[in-house]
């Protein structure tokens, strides 16, 4: 289901639910949103708990992957994870453990999951962060230009390209670029984040990092850009028929001013909503791209854990990804409340 | 020199289903300080006319003729000159203020926008003072400038539109159905406001409405439009009480006068629907609904003929040769 | 005076059923006229019809023996050749054969997952829209939760805990995609609920189920249809991703599975690149077609959306 569909649904709802909107102040609505986010996070914990502790027949096995545990070791496991006690107590134990950062130990190398995740956090943030920033700037610009000059060659070409990119499995684009620019024409490295010999610190190290970052970042940027530009274009097209734009023109504003001062700010707001709804898309793009490029981030970690299978790591990664998206949603929601004067309702 | 003169203005829309003539050859004249009302049902082209005055029609519209504002043709002006004339020379109070204001921008900023645009020497602080003064003149408290459009009622939004229209002290204001969609009591308030401000400042005004009775008291002259053409024009009171064109008559009588026996008893209303601009009847476009249509009306579209001092009407019965013909018919 | 001539009895007036069918035919004709205006939608539709025919005709086009690794006699990872126009994979099987048979799997998974998705989504949407208040609130909370939680991690943990199989993949995709449909259908259902004939049917004593099935559902159908088509595009992409990551069924190679094998055996990059490229292009074309058809449907059904294209 696409972001655009979600948008149509959201817009339909807003059309219907507008009713009486009395502004009740910023702090109250913020508190409600934060509370809502925490509740969602709680449900993620419940879900995780259910899936990994309740569902499997032998949770201890999942947690330790042991073939032969001594009685003492088994008792230790049971004690740490509270297995064998009534469910609510287990759940409470689980929550406490999680809040303390104890997410269990990896099957593969016995390291604490939290340490593993911690060490892989930065590469993913670097990759996803750079791509998101680039794709937002470029994508929004393309979308605005396309919508404003609707039907122009620029619009037709950019829409066709973006639709094609959106229809493409993101990892496939990575594979194709990998073959083209790393195998056939060896411009870029084929894998990893640094050269095996470390690359060194300082400028040489950064250069090496950028060299490795180039292709995966390009792939993710293209993939995200397609979605963002289509959303922006669609939002702006919706605004183009608005009466207040005629008022703006009647006042004597130049076309570019009408667009910049009146149309775009109004179109940005629903765009934020739509992008919000598709933040999961960002995550899945990151995971598959890291796999293709052997980028040592959380995505690759998930992939390794997936195939092992390394349940504690999977559990931890799922928790982290969900938390990230929930928080990002919260931030976007807050931004929306701050910037859209119509939305300040409890 | 007249302030505004429309010469044979015609607007045709290009749609997927063909060409639709919305305005078919309208000529009007407005002098300084005059007020003109344009009346007609929906679809008669009056809103298109209003937009054409400032060249605000979409690209799908083909406009021919001339729109002379202070002797300059708006339709052939250079962009820069047009943008300067817009709002500072002539401004528009739009129909449906509900959506004519930017929902995410403060009201004060929207009113100040044309001021800062057309008078670059004005500082933001000075502009804010003028905004406060304008709000006061339309009967709204100055602190409204810090609010947003959705916080206002329909009538209040319309007042904002009026304040905005006055911001650059234009020579002409075009008010397109300024009171439609408002409660009757609010309508009266807003009308009093507009006419008061216009008279006070000596601004010329074109008011567009489907309500002939309102126009007859707020405007000096009145023009009735039907199917893209003016079918009668003259002093407002005369056109309202003694219309010559059958359509104008029907329109006038659609609004009964309280206390007038005659209007109470007279049959009201007109059968049929306004014609589809894409598919107009032959000859006089009113003939299918006309209670006094004649055989010739189906093939001849009568032009505007003098029908009294400073009055014109586009009806075959007004033509000088018509009376003679009917007399000779009776005799024969 | 002559007797009036005998005339044949006048034809019986059309029955209510005949009238409503005539009306439906007219509506369909009008709809098709509107749909035809969108050229990309027509192109997409043609492509999809051709694709479905190809998929159904797979046994005629390429013997299923070509799918068996054990029986293949071709060289592995070879470029295009006479018997294998698109080259071979790591086991020597013809890529073209796999592509044609893979269409079946990909489409099958796509359609069934979509079916699951829209059934759940439509039920949730209509029920939430109809009952309102507490039920609506509760259902929307659940929906929102699914919407917020990121798809791939959720799908991964579900697939891993429930075990590897085609059924699980279908279940997982269906269960992660329904929220989008539910939201859209709910909005439409809420709009339908306010219409007069619902009130009338309630006054006549219609029960909840009757109202929802006989009144709300038919009016929500067109939107549901458009949404279904667009969802298929999404489920095919989702299946591709899951198969690529190794959660698919290697014995029943979908296009995503082909990509998995092509990439991870190294054959795709080093040996026969077409093995890697072809399924991707196939997926792009299919997803694009579904998307264009879905958009054309939406435009034909809702005039307001026409402005966006």
C-alpha cells in the first residue's frame, strides 16, 4: 500500500472529521501525543514478548540456543529471564530488563545484544541520515517544480522516472549499480565501509569512508527521493486549485512568490503527514541496501541474525527499529502541530 | 476619461468538451466615483467578468476585446505593469471568503502583504499600524491581526477581505457576491460597511450579485447579464422597478417588495433553467424561457437598444421598428 | 362501423431486476469511457492481461522440467544461448523458464496476500465506520499500531517465529498491509453512513449486518477495487524483499527468490548478469502496470483525483 493511498485515506478522514476545532493550546496536545507514542511503544514490547517468550514452545531454547545446558545453567537462564513464573511477572521482568538495556545475548558470539546494536548504530545512522537529507531536499524540489509546471517535459520525465524508481525493488537498484560501477567498471568498492587495512584516520580515512559510502548512499537517495517527490507533487497539485492563490495573484505577487509564500507552505503540511506514514519504508530500504553492500550497520546485523537464526538479536533489532519509527513519527507529528495553526486540538 | 471601460469583452474557455463562451461581447463603462451593479443567475458569466478585469483567468481562457483601466488596456499590459495595477489600482473582494484566505498565514500578514509589495518604502511596523487601522474601519479588533482565518466566522472573514481590498487605497473595488453564503443579518451589516467605505473614500465599485434588490439600493447603475451578455443596463432604481427586458423583469419580481400589493399577487419566478453556455439556444438566448417571446426571437439575437434616458435593453420589443410592426399587425 | 383492429398485447414493463441491470451496464460503459482517457492505465491493463495469460500458459511455453536443477544439462552461469535466450543460472537452468514460471509464484503470492489484506482491511474499515465510538476507537488504535511499526522488521520476526513456508509469507504480508486499506475504507464508510438511505433502512428495521453488507459495502466497492489493485503492487514488492532476504521458499522460485539466488551465489554478478537483471525488470514492469491501472481506476471513480495525474 502506497504513501499516496494512505494520503488519500487521511485526507478523506480529515475532510470528514473537521467539525469543531477549538484550539486548546500547545502543551496539552503535545502531552497527548507523547503519551500516545509511549503507549504504542508499550504495545511493541507486549508484541515482542508475546512472539518470543510466549509463542515458542521452549523459550529457553530460543534465548540460549543451547543443545545441552547443565541444570545450573538452565536455572540461571530461568532466573534471569523469569521463565516458569506466571506471565505477568515474566512480562514485568522483561520490561525491567529492557529498560536497563539488557536485551539478552547473541547466539552467535555471546556478546550482549545491546553492545552489538550499539556498535552498529553509527554506520546505519550515517547511511540513512545522509540519504534522507539528500533525498528530502532534492525530492521536494523536484516535486514542487513538477507540480507547478504540470505537464511540462520536466514534469513528465521526472514523474515517469520517479514512478519507475518507486516500482523497483530497492536492493535490485543496488545490485545493478554494484555490478555496473564496482565490478565492471571498478570505480567504487564492492563492499564494506572501510578498506580492510583500516583506511587510516584523518582526511585519508574520511575520503576512504566517503568512497565506500557513495554507492549505498546513492541507491538509498534515489529510492527515497522517488517517494518524496511524488508525495510533494501530489500535495502541491491538490493546493493549486485553492482560492487563496487567486487572491495572492490578484494582489500583484509574482508567480514564484505565490508558489513560495502561499502554495508550498500549505502543501508541505500534508506532505509531512504522508511521509510520516511511510517511515517504515526508510527502514526496509536501509536493511536491504546494507545487505547488498555489506555495510556494517543494523540492517546487516538483522540479516545475519535472520539467517542464523539469532533470536535475541532479532528481538533487539525489532525493538530498536520500532522505537526509531515511533519517535520519528512523534517528532513529525509535533512539527505538524507547531506549524499548522489549524491542528492545535487535543 | 472613464475609470474602467470594457469594450466588447469576450471570454471563451477551452475545455475537454469543446469551447465554452462564458462572456460574449460585453461593453460597460464606469466613471470615477460611480457604482455599478451586475446582476444575473449562476452561469451568466458575471464572475468571469470580474476576474477578467484584472486578467486573473486561467490559461484555458481566451480573452478578446479590451479592458481599459484608466485608459490602459489590461489585457495587453506588460506583466510588470499589470502586477503594479493589481490591488493598487483595482482590487477584488472575492466570493466565498472561506477559502480566499491563506489558512496557515496570520491575518495581519496577509493584509499587510499588498502594502509591502506595492509601497516598498513602508516599514513593517508602519504597515502593521495601517493593518490595525483597516481592521478598525471594518469593525474588527486590532488583535485579530495575530490570529488565523479559521478562528473567524464567515462574516468576519468577509470583513477581512474588505479590509484587505482597501489596503492600497485602490481606485476601483470589484465585489464578487460579497454577501452570498452569509446570514441575512450579517449580509446587511457587510453591505452597509462596503457602501459606507466606498462612499467615504470616493472609490468606484462594481458589485456583482444575483440579488437585484440589494444592487438596486447599493449601486447607482445596474446591468443585468444573461448567458454571457448584458441584456439591460440603466440607473439602478429604474431598472429594478421598470425593467424593459423580460428577464430583468422576472429577476426584479423574484424579490417581492414587502407591502406592495402588486408584487404579492403577481406570478413569480421563471420556468426552466439557465442555459448551458456550451449549448446556447439560437437567436435570443432567453427565448425558451421568455413569457413574451416572438417568432423572430428564435433567429435574431437583438443587440442593446436605447430604452430610455441612459438606458439600454437587448429585447426585440424595445426596438423602434417593433412597435410599428405590432401596430400594423393589429391593424391587419 | 368497424371493430378496432386487433393489436398485439403491449410488451410487459421491464422488471426491477432488468432495470437495475440496465443501469449497471450503463454505469459500466460510462466508467470505461472515463477509464480509457488515461492512456497509461490502458497500457498497464493490456500488459497485465498479457502477463496473466503468460503465467497461466507457463506449461505450454516452457516445460516444467526446466525448473529442475537435477535434470538440467546446460552449462551454469552461461550467457544467452540458443536453448536459453536469457542465459542460465548457477544450476544450469534457463533463466527465461524460471522467469515465466516465477511469474506464477509472484502473482499467486501477490494476489492471495492482497486478498487477505483487503478482506481484513475492508471488514475492519466497515465495522469501524459503522459502529463508531468505542469500537472505532479500539480498531483504529490497532490499525495505527500496525501502521507505525516498520514493515520489514515486523515481517522478519513474524516469518522467523512462524516458520518458513509459502503460507507464512502470504500471511505475513497480508497482516502487515491491511491497515492502509482499513483507513481508507473506514473514511469512505463513514461518509456513506451519513447518507439518507442508510437512515431509511434503519427505520425499516434493518439489522447491523444487513446494513453493512447490503448498503455500505456496495458503495465502498469501487474504492476498494482501486485500493486492491494498488495493494497488489505493494505486496509483490514486499514478497520480493522477503524472498531476497531468505525468507521465501527456495523450492518455489518467485522472482524475488531468483534475485536471492542470483546475488548470493555470486553467479549473477560474475557470470550471467541477465539472471540478476531480468527478474528486476519483470518486477518493475508488473508493479508499474498495477500502479498505473490502480491510478486510472481511482481517477475514473473519483473526479477530484483526476487533477493529480
